[in-house]
């Protein structure tokens, strides 16, 4: 419902506006002058202000000047009985959306209110684009052959058209965000935003600001007002990943938001309202979190209206071939390579691996394999699978022992990094450009790391074939 504040010093006109606009389906509050309007604006959120220009005390132009610097201010439509070219120019100069002379036709006013409302929403979305909080449309899709995933997708299609919260559980990398995205696509909210927030990636204070926004001056470096992602997701879907990492204080605020749709920005005193469907996900055991007092039981039950569990990849091996083929096609196209298949040994190695990182790990391995492959088919030598068994006669490339100093049964993090980088370098036949691309680092960083490891010959790496 569009919320309107009508500001006019003529009591009969205020009463008429409130009655007739309410009859048209709008929510309307009234104020007799600019001072009363300012008081209401501090406590409530409005979409539209119908504003008289000439009023005793705080007049319309003065009020507009005070609201001009506030990006959350309502859209202003000027209504006045004392229209002149000068007042019209002044009003438009101060940011008025439109200008009507009293008396005006109700139907005409309703049309302008609806247009102004759409304009206001568009303006907010443009500001949110600048804040890089925009609709997230994933290009990924569920690729599966297993009965388990078929049942998950079938269930998603059943529950997606509702507005009920959904709770998704599964190990890291199984595709929980992909499932949330699928819920959004099959929902009635698919034309509105899908916004994701990883609750493990931010501190408590930053997460609250990211979620609900903040007012200017709410804390150090809060130089301007910021919309929260709940506003970005209005009429759409909000995905809260790793929600088990959220603090108890923020959990309480989230529970209130889920119950009423109302929230306040950090440092603000206005109750704002949005219409958002929440989908939450975790890779943690919630019974343990609740037992240990780390997660509110009432919030868990509020989120867990529908529950989905994504099985790990090792429990659905029939999906490995399908996913590997999908990623092969994706990265061959991305890197403009003519890699069209996976040979038997490589496929067996993929099937024998336990995939602790699930689909995300398979995607990374296939990306590296396509980059390393110099033929039409990926071979076992292109797969950098950690500690993969020698299945089907295949084997994975292992580093030359002469490259590693002071081997230890419990290597340090630095030694593990060193071993992995040198292993990738060997698999890339010493090609530093290809190695840095696989590792996701620039060549200068790779050069410095190799220098640190004491590798003097940078364009060549010793081969395992033919001796020491």
C-alpha cells in the first residue's frame, strides 16, 4: 500500500484528501504545516508527500529544502491554490516530482501519485546500483541425474510459489545458493530481486548495516545514508547463507523483521516496512547450535517452515559425470578451447574421489583441467585431484621430491602452499602464465613466491620421467 503524507493548512481540504484517497486504496496521514510534517517524517516512512506551498510557519519550499539532501525522502507532489510561474519553478527546482493547482480532479491526482511512486522506487534502485546491491541472477543451473536431486528439485517447484520461509541444509559447496536461486525463479517474486548475503563474511556491526542499512552519522565513516539489502530485496527474495554464524543480537532483530516486515536502519528511529521472502542456509548442525545457546530456537522454527537438505556429492556419484560434462562445456567456451571430452582414466579418477568440497571443488578441478589440457580430451594428467587413488590405471601428477625442502608428516601452512604451487607449475609444464591463471594470482605474485621457495629456473620445471 502506498503511504501518503498530505501537508496543507486548510483543514477541510486535508479531510477531503484523506477520505477520498483512502477510498482509492491509499494509506493517508495529514499535517497542518511544515513543522508537524517534519515530526511525522522523523517517526514514519512515507512514499509520497502532497505538499502545499503557502502555509504559516514552515512553508512548503522551506520543508522541501530540508528534505532535499535526504536520499530516503518521499517523492513530493505540490498541490497549491496560489499557483504562479515563480512558485512552480521554485518547487521543481527543489526537487518536486510534479505540480498541480487546487482544485484538482481526483482521478488525475491518483494517476500522478502512482507515477510518482514508480519514480521513487526507480530512484531507490538506481542508488542501490551505485552501492552494488543489485539483483543477483545466477547463470548456473541444477545439473543432475540422481534420484536425490530430482526429489529436491520437485519439492522446490511445489513450495516456490508460496511466500513461506525455506531452510536449506547441506555441506559447503553442495549448491545451497543454487537451490535458493531456483526457489526464487519458480516463485511469484521472480520479477523482483534475488539478493544474497553470506553471514560468515562480515562482523556483527557490518552485517547489521549491510542487512538493514544505516543512517548518516550512525557510526564512524557513516558519511551518508545507506539502504540495507532488505530494501533492495523488497517484493523479492533474500537469501541468508551460513545463517548459523549470525550473532544472537542480530538474530533477535531478524526475528522481529520476519514477524512484522518492519526494521530500522542502524542509527535510525523510523520504522520501515518491506515485503521480503527469506530463504536461509547453513552447513552446521543446528541442534548443536541451539543446545549450546548459539542460535535462537524460536528463530530456527520461524525460518524452518519448509526444509530442504542437499546431499553431498559423494552420496550421488551418478551426478559426477553430468556435472563434469557441464563444467567441461562451460570452461571450454569461456577459455575458447576445443576440449570436448574426458577420457576413461580421468573419468574414473573423478568417480573414485570423495569430493570433500563437493560440486564447488569439482568445478574448480574441471576449470584447471580445461586450462591445462592441450588436446581434445581431458586426461588423468590434467586433473589436479588431491591424494586421488590410482583408479582404473590412472594417476595424478605428483611433484618432484627434489623441489621440496624438509618434508614433514605435518607440514606447515606455508609448506602446503609451496607444495601445491610447485605441483601446479609442474602440471603446467613450467608455464608461469598458465600456472598463475590456475592459481588465481598474478605473475608477479607467482614470481615472488617461487623466488622465496628457491626455484631459480622459472621457465622450466624438472620432469618425473626418466630418472631423478
